[in-house]
C-alpha cells in the first residue's frame, strides 16, 4: 500500500498535466479548426489519386502534383465565380426586399387566370391561395436566399487575402497529410483507449462520409447546378449563375433538391403564358433529378454511407445554420460520428451497462 499511493499520485498528476496540455493545444489550434478539418476531408478525397501517383513517383513529388490538381480544381473556379455570385445574390436580395418583385407578381396574376383555376381545384379541400400569399412567400424566399448567398460570397470577396492564406494552409496541411497521413492516424489511434477495430471503424466511416459528400453529392450537385443554370440561360430567366449555384447546393438535400427552384420557375413560366416552357421545366427536372439521384449517385457513393434521407436533410440544414456553407460537410460528419458511436455502443458496451441499470 505504501508503494501504491505515491504511484497513484504521480499518475493523477500526470493525467492533470496531460489534460491541461490537450486543452492548451485545442485553444492554440481552434482558430484553424475549419482549415484542419477541411484539409483532412480533402486528403481523404484525393488520397486515391496520390496513391496512384506514388506507383510511379516518390511521395514528395506525388503529393506536390496532387496539391497542384487540388489548386486547379478548387481554388481557381472559386475565385472566378465568387464575384459574379456576390453581385447576382445582392440583386436578388434587393429584388425581394424592395417592391419590385411584389409589383411583378401582381401584374402577372392580374393578367393570368391560372390562380383562379388552381383555387377552383383547391376549393374541394377548403383551401385557397391568394396573390398576397404568393407575394409574401416569394419575397421572403428570394430575400433569404439572396442574403444568405451574398453573405457567404461577400465573406470571401471582402477578405481575399484571408481566403488565399487559409486555402494555402489547407494545401500545406494536405501535402503533409498525404505523405504522413497514416502516421497521424496511428498516432491518434495509439492515444485512443478504444480497441483498434473500433478506431478503424470510426476512421473508415469518416472517410466514407467525406467521399460521399465531396465526390458523390459534390459531383452530382455540380452536374445539376450547371444543367439548371444552362436551362435558365436558354429560356431567358434572370440570374442564371446564382440559381445554378443555389441548385448545386440544394442538390445536397435529399428531400427538397433542385425542385425547390425548378418548380417555382415552371410556375412562373406558366403564369407568364409560356405554358410549353413551364411543362418542359417540370419534365426536365424529373429527368435530371431522377437520373442523378437514382442512377448516377448510387454508382458514385454505393452503399458506403447508409443514412436516412430525413437525417441527412436535418444534418445539412442544421450544419448550414450553425457553420454557414461549410455546414454541408460538418453536419453529416457530426451525425456520422454519433451513428458510428451508437453502433459501437450496441455492439460492445450495451451488454455491460444493462446489468448496472437493472
């Protein structure tokens, strides 16, 4: 007993010091937490390319080439369209805030009998849509969408230097993670008190969700956004670039999707008397959304990420509200961590806790 007490004291003293050092390290790294998380996500997505390059090149030049491709794929397009996006988003915000949109909708409704026909059908359900309802919904929606995207784009445009610095920090961290990523993972798993198979399951799930978000949803969202923007241009609708970006973001939401833009656009075309164009918009939306969601996306994502669509929807919307545009990544990552830990709990720890509860 005499030998054990000093040993326990030393252990507790060490644990306190270790905990303080972890908290201080977290405090030190907290300003860069978004940069670090994005670097890990980007590394996971581009790691297959790096692995292919290492078959012919040494790790350092292979990592450098991979980072060069990341720069071309992510950085250059962002700088090219952020200014256009900011301007169109601000114009949309002003349109919804001012009376211009209300006046335009009122004139459309006055010249069209579509609303009267719709109300005749809705009368069977004791429901009615008025012009004021449509005015309020469309004005509030355009104001909210325009303001949100304008703030996100302006945050980049107003502080270009900070954006460039943060992006190159991501590239720098990604460069070393590609080379020494396995050592970093081994270091973290060695510190973890969990069994190695549970650590591997957590890491695998995070890699899968990162790949699904950026590769699967990202590529599918890009396809839908570009296609939608092109159709807006062909039919002469306003702010095609902005609505293309909005559709690319909405494509991440499994329940709403690009229909939140295409259906109102089709209704607008029908109200203006362009019935054939409105019908085309609806048919094009069904083909585009159905083809991407049920044919392309399953092939890209596969069965790696099994998450209920409603949960994905809540995760992304909650992430957007808390973290801004990066919430598209952070929200699903948080939910993935919870679901993976829940699986581990059911598999390994529930049977240990149940006797205590009883």
